[in-house]
C-alpha cells in the first residue's frame, strides 16, 4: 500500500505563472492552481498570499480580501486600477504567481444622454507588465457593430467618441477588448440610457381645413425606466423664420408623472384627458389654413436639450364662381397646400368616375393647382407622395337645373333685347334732338334776317 503525504496534494510543478484579468468595480477570484481543486488540506497547513512582497493572507489574517476553500483561493472585491500587479500564493515549496491585469471603463454623463448626443468612452488599463496594444470593438444594444472615433490613444488610456445616439439605442452595450499576446478577449458591458422621443426627428402630418387633428409626441421614459426628472415645452411657429409661440409646458417627475400647463389662450387647441402614458398630445378641433407650420416639442435635462418636430401641412379647395355649373359654362377649381412639398410630391385634380381628360397634375414645387372645368360632378384634389395619397379633399360641383338654364337663357336674350331697345331709343332720341336743334337754328336765322330788313326800311 502506498501512502501519500500532504505534499502529494501539490502538483509536481514547483513554480507556476498565471495571467488573469479583472474589471474595476468588480471582483476576481485568484486560484492557487497547484493545489488540486477537490483536495482537502490538513488543518495545520498554511497558505501564504502576497501582493508583490506584502502579505495579504496568513491563516486568519487579512485586509479586505476573502479566501475560499481553506485559503486555496483569494477573492478580491471592489477592484481598482491600483490593484493590478503580481499576486503570489505559497504552499510549502510550491509557489504560484498570478499577474492581474485590470481594465476600467468609464462613460460620460454617467450613461444618461439625450437623443442626438455623442457619448465619450474612456478605457484604461493597468498591469505589472508593459501595457498592451489593444484592439477595441463596440456593439450597441441591438448587437450592431459601432466603429468609435478614437480621440486619444496611449496604452494607458483610450478615449473614444461613439455615434450620435437615438432613442432606440438605450440598453446594454458591450466593449470588446482583444489582445494577441497575452491572449485577451474581454467583454465589458455598460449601460446607456437615451431620453428622447419615439417619433422621428421630423414628422409630417396632413390635415384639411375644418377637420380635426391630433399631434402626439411619445416619450420613451417608461421603456428605458428613466428615473430622473426633466422639463419641456411645446412651441409652434408658422414659418421657419418666425418667432415661436409657446403652447404649453410640462414637467416629468422622477416617478414618471407628467404634468402639463396650457400657456396660450389665443391659439384654439385642447389637451386630451385620455391619452397613452408618457405622451405629449394636443388636439386642434377645427383646423384653419393658418394653423399650418412647425410644432416642436422640446425636452430639457440638466441644461441640455432634445427636440422633435411635427410639420402640419393643411389643404384647402375653392371654386370660382361659387354655385351650380350651368350647361356650357366654365368654373375654376383651386387646390392649395400650406407649405412646400417634398421633391417627390405633387398635387392632382381629378373627377371621380371621370376620364383621363379630367386629370391634371401640378408641376414641381407647385403648392397651388387650378383646373378649369365645364363638367359637373365630384372633383377630388390629392396630395401624392411616392405614389401614396397622403391627403384628399373633395369638392362637389352641382349641375344647374334645366329650368334654371332656360331662365338664364331667357334672361340673356331678354337682356340683349333690352340693350338693343335702349340702343334704338337712344339713337331715335338723338336724331329727334338733332332735328329740333336744326329747326331752332333755322328759326333764329329767319328772325335775324327779318330784323335786318326792318332796320333797312327805317333808314330809308
């Protein structure tokens, strides 16, 4: 029978070198790898742990370190960059040296951003050996590769700018650190929260005159579990160069409660009582043509701002002359939108159930389209963008009744005859007036001649 002494528990390698990585703020367990994992050491055995030459653990003695499995492992918590270095465990004549390499990842603004902001990421490393030349790859919350813009590179510190953030970028990102020698493939997760809107930065909404429309901005506070309070306001301006007009302001508490205050008394709008959670919403109960323009919702958090715009485009139609269309008469229909169209958008007039001859399209960049018609019926104006009808407005042209046509014809003929009669009367009156004038002139000449004759006789 072969008996094994306690030293049989130690592997035959007297000196061993290990390499291990850790993350600042985390923890790491260092193994005295020469001791078999399932072995049980005698109670009177001693395992020495040292940081360089400084004892860390001698039997029951220690600092902020904790051992496991009768001191065969050293558990280091709340790692700092300064904890990098050489850790040694000694058991009899056996010695294991572990080189601990520490990484520290820091993100600007504590990982809390507004949409369109660009985070700064700093990766630092510390080791007892010469610092490594690292290859860094980033993955966003959707596992898409992000190529960072390297601002500063020293082997001790890598400073990178990430991409411009969107609201959908909230979540856990991963910084992957790679080195060939020694071999390191370290994934460092970090949290990113992007406060913003689930709307696009610029959205277009279409409405017709006298209709109602609801404009909504959906905040992502609930989705990303945002726990900080912030404020905001809703502004409107009809043109880009015009001064903004404040419609309402709001604040959101750290508990996610939304409070709104109406600021404008001149602009006719409503704040719906029932609406989705974390939503800024206004309703225009009766749209006017001059309600068009840009509605901008803006957030403010720690002096920084994010905004989302909705451009309201309003359409109206009119006719000249107004009223029923008589047979043989013409009418001009006008369709107009309130703002510039997209390059791929245009207006179209067409008659419902009509022919191709009843269709007219606007030219590039035209916001007003007129069509001359001579046929009654239902006419429709469409705003078309990429073959998609964004909005339509109808105008019903009534056909004048038959008796109305006869009345109009009779009135026209009667009017013509009246004009002719008046003309004839004027001519006759003029001729009669001319005759009376000539007769009066001849009588005056006769009286003058008779007077002259009487004067001559008296002289004789």
